[in-house]
C-alpha cells in the first residue's frame, strides 16, 4: 500500500528540482495552473516581463505576459491559453511583441506546452520565450545590406559576374554584363569565363584562375572580349576572392573601355603628331635661316657689282636681273611665312568671282617662267580652246597653280619635263600632250559632263618626270613643313608650306587635290578638282580695264621710306598718272588738301602721325568723300587688315606691292 506522505514528499522534491532546472536555463519560463494563473517565473522571465515571482504569483497570465502583433500592434492569442484548451504544444510564433510591466517592448519568440499530473490530466502549462530583438535587428541589417547589394548589382553600369571559387563556374551575372556581351542571364550560369572569350582559351583561363587563388586579386587593363554577335569590345577586368558565410566566391568587375581606349590611341597619335611637328619646326627654322641667307647674299653681291666704278652696262643688267629674281624669291618666302598663321588658324578668306580660267593659268605660268628658264625645264601647257568658267578667287587659284608648278620644278632635275593640263571632268584631253600618261587616273571621272563649260568639275593636272615621291612620304605630302627631300643638293627646297596651302585653298573652294607617284625616280602627278559653273549670260559692252586704266588719275603716295615712295611714284607716272609724295603723317594731310588726290597709297608706320590716324582725319573732311584709300604696309595679318578697315581704308596691300593690283584699283575708279 502506497504511503501518501511519501508520495507528497516525492512530488515536492520533483517540483523543487523542476523549479531549479527552469531557473537555470537561458530562455524565459513561466508556468501557469489550469486556471491560467501564474505559478512560477524564472529569472529570465522576470527580466523580460518586469514582474517578480512574488508579484506575479496567482496573477492571470494575460497581465504578466502581455503580447501584441508586431505589425498591427493588436493583442494576439496567448499560446498558453491554446495549450490549455487544446492540450497541444504550440510552436514558436514570430512577429510577436512582449510589452513589459514598465512598458518596454521587446520582440520575442514563444512556445507553450501542457503539463500533466500523475493521473495524466493537464495540470498547467509551461510557457517558454526568448528576446530576439537584437537578432531581428541584425537580420534586418543583413536584409537591407543584401537589398542594397542587389540594387547595386542590378543597376551597376559595369559588368559583374559572381563565380563559385571552388569550381570557377558562374553563379550570377548582372543585367549590364548581359547587355555588354549580348547573352541572356541563363546562358552565363554554370559556365566558365574562357567560354566567353575572356582569356582566349581554357589554359589562359586556368593560369589567371591560379593567379587569383594565390593572390586573391587580379587586374587586366586591356582585355579583348567578343560579344555573342561577334563584335569585339575592350574591357578592364578586376577580380577578387572573398567569403560569404562559409563559402568562398569570386567577383569579377568588367568595365567597357572601348571608347576610352580609342580616345587614348587618338591622344597618343596626336601627341606623336605634335612631337613630329615640333621636330619639323626645328628643321624648318634651320632651313629658314639657310633660305633667307641665299637671296640676301645674292642681292648684296649684285648691289656691290652695281656700285663698282666703270662697270659696263651688260654687267649692270645682269646684276639687276639677279636682284629682281632674288627679291621675288625672298618675297615668296615671306608670303609663305605669313600663310603659315592663316592656315593654322583658318583665317584664309576668299574673294570669289566668276571668270574663265585661261587667263589665270597663263598668268601663273608667266610667274613661274623665270624659274623654269633658269632650270632649263621644258614646260608643256595644254588648255582647251573653249572657256572654262569657275566661281573662285582668281588670286588664290593662281597661287594654287604657281605652287604646284614650283613644286614640280624644284623636284625635277635640271633640263627635265613638266606638263600642265587643264580640262573638264569628261575625261577628254585637249590637243597637245596627253593628260593621262603613266600616272593618270584611268578615266575615273564622272561620265556625261560636257567639256564646253557645263556644270561639273575642272581638272588641273601638274605632272613631272622628276625624282618622284617615296611611299612613306606620300600620305603626308600635304602636311605643313613636309618635304620629299631635304638633302643639300635640293637647293630649291623652299619651306614645305606650298602643298599644305594648296590643299587648304582647294578645300575652301569645295574641291579636292590628290598626289600620285609610282615611287622614287618615277615622277609625280598632282590633280586638283574644282567645281565648274555654266558660262555667264551675255551682257552689254563695257570699257576694258586696260582702257579704263589709260585715263590719268591723281595719286598720292605716302611712305617714310623715300626710296619706296619715289620708286612707286615713278612706276605710276610711267602709266600716265599724276603723282605726289609725302613722307610723314602731317605732310600727307597737307599735300592731300592741296592736291585733292583720287587715290592714296599710304604706309601705316609714319612719323608724326600713323597711317590709321591720317585715314581717320581724311574721312572726316568732306572734300575727300570720294577718295580711295589703300593701306600699303608690311603688317599683313588678318588683325592688321581689320584695323585698316576700321580706320577707313578701302583695301589693304602687303609690301612689296604688285603694281598690277594698283592698276586694277585705278581701272575700277575709271569705270
């Protein structure tokens, strides 16, 4: 028979053991009886609820363990109530907030299980819960971090690949990477980098992977990749290894640097071009010294010959011819130097008019004739009998032809042959020497263009049997300061500006220029193509410039250099004009008021009052309302021309002046 006292003692002992066990565990524990009143709280439960064992004993569980939903903050069913009612274990619940006695709120996880007595009946419930506030904060931080990472991953403007560090297989690819190479996201997964052309082949990929494993980081500045469509792109490749939890991953960042690489190559080429230009500039300056000393030395010798007492007239004539040639050469060099600035800054201006090219070609040939005669070159000129009309600047067109002829003369051995051919683009050569020869363009001109002056192209070809152009020089033959031969024997080398100026002038006229040569020793050919225009409609007869210029005009020449003033006056008097001279600014005003000239040729750098001031004074006086003012000066930059215009000058001539330009102005005054 069972002793009741012994049984009660055993139960009390078990209860004591249970209390001590529950007090020592880390989770919070509350036990309640079958009525839902609190029986026991361990220390963790006291800390979380704010209730002590003494205060909570016998109090309904709903007061001690007050819980609400995390999102709605509405009361939720106590798990102990359900455990009592249903006699089942209620599992861990999430999104639950415990409101402590002091109103502090904590996120918890809780569970409840029924307690049974010796008879197997439910005698109460044990409620177990824990504070998960810090864990939830950590999880939230991780979630936000992953969200930010995913957002960066998805929106990055660089390609990103994530690889398994153990297998090297791709496990993720961002949208930019897919767009860069043209593959779908699924096409990347499970494949290795070399399959997308990133390292050429599997062996190169293996070596890169090995380096990455050893160093933990690799970088390639210019890695060529091919897209799915076969287009090649250049990328910057950076890869590193890191841990994600207990797993190592490889991240590859891939940046498209195709445009940057092209810009770098362009910059490098420009830098090389600048270095080459700097080198050629030094050569140019050294050559310039040589080129200027030659004509000056010849001029000095000729002047000394003229100064010799008792010199015979033939010697004087030869000396004068020498002076004329060398001064012309020196003037040409100075003009070329001025053109350098105009070419570089794009300040070349055209004075277009409609004209037949015949007279301009003949004038250009006349300008070059002394050089051809001296070198004993045979020049054959072929012009069509009918007019060829063009809308262009006649002075600049003459300059184009003169530069091409001079170039041919300089690079043709003494006694050589040169051909100048002008024709329409129909391909029909005029009578005389054929324009094609062994270097001609082979009839590639557009068909159906009349040779009689319809709309189309005019072709100006200058061909020589000279030294030719080497293949490596031909592509840069039109560059500034470029020359085919800088040897000492090539004494007519010039400054290397002429062909560059030709190309610029031709392009300004809407045309093209091309150089051909079969190589050294095989001569060269330059072909200029310019747009033609229909001939002008017939108009009434008018006085010719020559007839108009025959009328005498009153001309005032103002220059502080007496020799220039007197020699200019002598030339104008030879043409039948009445001329006065002045050598200072105030004197110019005094002579002008008494002489009342119709044309004034005025230097700018005058003593007493400069030419700009004199011009401004003249424009203020009514008796000079119809006078024509021409600035004659050594200042020939675009800014100098603008200053002359602002001061009241009608036109501008650079020294030394061409008397033909003055005659043209006088002819215009007569008309």
